[in-house]
C-alpha cells in the first residue's frame, strides 16, 4: 500500500503480508518452540544465515508484527521488543557497555532509569549526570572513555526538554552513540532519527499501547550511527549490514541472555494500541494544553510544568521539534492545598502511577515514584513535596476542567 499518512500506514501494516483466513490482525502465536522439517534449516536460523524463529525467549511471530509497526512509526531500520521499557534500557546498557566505560545521561530522568544508572556505577561503568537542556553540559562531561549519551525527549515529571538537536550534532561529530528515550513524546509527536539518534527507546506500555492493559518496551535502530566505530561490538555480531550490528548485539546479549521477553499476548495488545496512537495523542495533547492554561491562572497552583506554557524555558524548542507539547504535566500546589486531599477530591481523575493511559492519572511525585531518591536529589530536579504529576487522557475537556475546578475550591 502506498501511503504516507501515519495512521493509515500503521492501521494496514499487518495485512501487507499474508494472514490466515483473511484476518485483519496478525494472530497471537503462543508456541514457545518452532518446527523445522530440515534440521539444516534450523541450524541456519541459529547461525543467522536465514531468517526464522528459534525459541520463544528470543523471537515470536506476534512480536515480530509489533516490531515492524514500531520501526514504521519511528522511521527506523529495525526494532527489538522487550517485556518492559526498563528491560529495553537495561538490556541496551548491559549489551553495549563494559567495565571502564563512561555514560553521559540527562540528570532529569525517570526514577527507575536513574536507579539503574546508579547500579551501573557499582559494576564499574562511570555515569555522569548533566543538565541535558544545554549541549555544552554534555560536551564538558565527555571523557576519553565516553561511549554513549542518553537523554529523554521530555523529562518526567518537570517536563524539561533536552537539547535534542544540539546533542545529536555533537554526538555525530564526536563519534558518540546517541540514545534517545522517546516515551513521553511517542513516535507521533517526534521521531528522534530526525536529530541523529542512533537508538530509540520506547516504553510501549505508555502512549503506544495507550490502554493500560499490557507492558512492553522497544529499542529501535535508526541507521544514523556507524557501528563499525563502536569498540564494544563482539566479532560474533559483525554480520551483515553494519547498521544491524548494534541491535543484533542488544538482541543476543540483552534480550536472549537476560530473558526480558515480551509475551505474545502483550505484543498483540500493544499492536492494536498503535492503531489509534495519533487519534489519542491529538485529543490528550489538546486537553493538556487547555488544562495548563487553566492551572497557570489558578490562585491555588504555584507553578505549572508543561512545554505549552510560554514561560517554560524550552517552550520554543518544543514548539519547533514536536507536533504537540505532549500530555504529561505537573503542577505545584500552594501551601494551603494538601496534595493528598487534592487527589482524593478528584472524581474523573484516577490516582495511579502509570502514564500514557486513555484516562487522566495523577500522583504525588515526591511521596511515591521519586521517594527513593531522597530529598536532596529531588530538590536538584525541582521536585517539591506538593508536586502532582498528571498524565492527561482523552476525557471530554469540560469534564476535566470541572473536576479540577471543584478539587481546587
């Protein structure tokens, strides 16, 4: 099918290849093992001489269908899917970094990613956290043993927007692997390949799946990075096009060896979710921008964190890079408002730790998802005790405005 439309391509991708009985969706393949009539063909698959399915921990036809969709959405070369977004990040780091290597990371990180990177330090991998809103901070942190730079597009929960273009250009000029976590924007709002990212991470659990009913993660190869210059590629994985080397090693040393395999059922749920990504993002982003304006003028809200606000430090950057400003935001309540009472007063908004759901979700940040960091690290990230993170959903806008209005009376 010849089509350039984002939704049309995703919606009809499954049926571009033969599916039994004329089904419009790829079926769920639950088998762990796959039969080969010729044992030599089985050996060829294991040795990478032929495509095929070897074992359920490593690949599955249902998962392959999801991987094709993610690659299509991101404009990537290929994708490997995992059980969760954290599994995707962990597998990437374990597969590509070695003791003595150095990683530069944004300091404005999702809590679990921050925790993982601190664990890497205990394994002999140096990690330097920098303010990634300015490429100069990345450049200053570079060492002779620096192998990669990791950033998120929009930070959770304070919505800082990394200097995505500047860092991409710097990494290209200095032969550094550039890894971008695209979870908060999703491939509909932004494609990191446009800023020369070599690898793209997505937590499929969030906006891509959208329905809060399946966990998943993905790593997508963009073809922007020259893997022949990456010292840590094992000789076993220097097969075929150079652009495949990194992802092949992530699949073998990450997915296969750690076992972070997505289930066929989850892969199917997430594949269905991709079909409505654009529609959901349009609605939720519109709701978020309207609510940001509402909160900005409310006397009981001290501060609003959302790139749509003109006073946001990276407002112009977000406007240039992203299709919309995203549907993740945070608000800092005034001292007279108890954050727990506020959340308990909401009726349409759900108190929950997830984001990217169709439903609007709220959580007290300092007391939950960032509690383990401690007050000093939270303060360095701009997270106050009264901060509420909101993942805005697709509800009717007036219902959300009315709900937040009554909770702030």
